[in-house]
C-alpha cells in the first residue's frame, strides 16, 4: 500500500511508529514480514485511530497468527504505545540492576526487554560512545564465550545468566531414535507392505500387483525429567529448565516433574514455545519452590502415580538433585531402586560434582548412587552440552556400580572404551 492513500492527518510519525513497532515484534521472536506491515497500515487506515481499542485490534488482527503470540503482543503494545515517557521507561528498564535487591514487579518477558533494547532508535553517536561500543564487542570474544561455558550457574551475574540462556536456546541437541514395530512406507524397505500392495493392485484393475515396501518406524524414546527445586538447587533448577525447554522443542514425549516438598507435573506449562511465558506459568503453578526437600517421598509418589504412564517404551529418566535428603534414607533407597528398574536408563545429575574433592558421604547420596546408571555433573554450560551427547548415544549396559564421569561433564577415557 502506498502511504499517499492514507489521510494527511494519519501520515508522518504514525506510519513510522507502526513500522518501528513491527520491528520490535520481529526482534522479540514473532514472525512479522513486510506484507504484514503493509496490511497493518491498511487496517489502521480503514479502522482509524479515534479509539485506542479499535487501534489495538486492528494491529492484533494483522500481527497475531497463533494463540501463544497474544500475550507477547499485548505486552509489547502497551509498552510501545504508552505515552509520553516511553523512551525514559525503556532506558530505565535497561539500566543494570543492583545485585542482591529483589526484582521489580514487572511481568514483561526478558525477550521483550531485549527487543525494546535492540529496536529503540539510537541517539546520535559521539566519538566517546563509538569507542565504548568497540570495547563491548571486544568483551564478547571467543575467549569470553569459553569462560562462560565453564562458569558455574550459581556464580553468574544476571547479564551472564541471560547470555547463558541464549546459548542454551541455540544448542544443537542430537536425537537418538529407537526402532518400533510400526511400519512406514519406504521405497527401499526391507519388508513388503501387503495391504498397500493389494490396494495398488485394486487400483490397477487387477492387471498387475505392484509391490509396495515398508520399513520399521524410528522415533526418539520417551524422556522423563525429575528436577529438585529445593533451596540448595533453586538456581541450578532454573537454568536446567531452560535446557529442558529446548530439549522439549527438539523432541517429542518429554515429561517434566518438579519436586521439593511435593511433586508437581509441569509438562503442559513447558509446551509453550516462548520460554519466558512457559517459566512464568511454571512459577505460578509451583508452590514449594526453594522450600524443603523430601526426595524419597516425592520419588515414591512418582512410582505410585506416574511410573506406569510415563516409563514405557524404553524411557530414560533425568534426575537433577544434590541428594541431600533429611528424611528416612530407607524410603529413598527403595524409591530409587524401583525407579531404576522401571526405566531403560537412569541418569543422575548432581551439581555437587563440580567440586574436585567431592566424596559421597551424605546418607542420601550413598543411598541413591548405586541405582544410577550415570552419575554426572550439571552445573555449567559445558556439562549441559556433554549431557546432550549422552542422550544421543545408546544407553550403556547396566552394571552394579555407576559409571564415573570427569568434572568437565564428559566420560573418562577408560569409561568410553567399555
């Protein structure tokens, strides 16, 4: 659409602001193209700008394609079109927060904050500002990225945590597939599909029966993730949920349950494609975050209520916990033994393995360790990358003792040869 068709009072800054608003939505992750920007200008021209509600729905009808985009669009609209001090509010939001103070009650997602930070028009740059930009680029070098890979989640600043979350979202997670008994059509299949061959023969009026072939279907096995959200595991659990969200986007049949003093299934909340919206829903759902620890009771409840539903078809289990349980360890040992026997592979992720002098002295760790197929750390990006490789490899043959893993998160040379 040409801007000449729009009345004179609607031209000028309005069209420019609509274009800028579309750029913010695109930066935040919404698929906004040029054709939608032109359609938005046409919709505003027809609906007019006399009523704020009409203006809202005119833009929403063009930019929103799916239901999950509604919340992000609503927040972006009210932040962008809120006059008169929009730029001042956004710049205040971009200022570094003082560590140790509670966060401000702002429901805006981190993704939207970054979009506003990238989408705001930049003021005229001065020579001093240009030099500062060069220094900022120099800090994001390969060596800084390597340092972030090895940094412990608990020691990261908020800026480093945000960068780590972006790296987790961009992780390439290879998938391991298992063969099922179901058949799918394949031109070079090893078996003849009799039904498809007969249907093809009927279609050819019986003159000839072309042979149709099929092969066994391969799918990723189910994955069940149990995350400890007690006080000692709170920071690691938050970062690990970002990894689990990326894992759920890469493969199907991923079930996630949180446990502290009670067991909570958050599989439905994590199906939201926007990770910020998903974790906000998880926070609203969970009532015992950073509370006490009842590992044995929660695992026993999982075995009673969820084991038969989720642990079929060669399912693997990821258990993130430090193993520090203050209740009866006999209950914990029995629950771990049953969980180990119910799944194909049980991987225990313990952040305490980050210490070079770690020794399994706590009663809970001693009770849990004999029932884990793998005992590996999960405290930084490097360990999560190694975990992705472990999930892509075939599960090892079970032994009486769990396989040792190096502090970097990869199998030792002696264990790789087994």
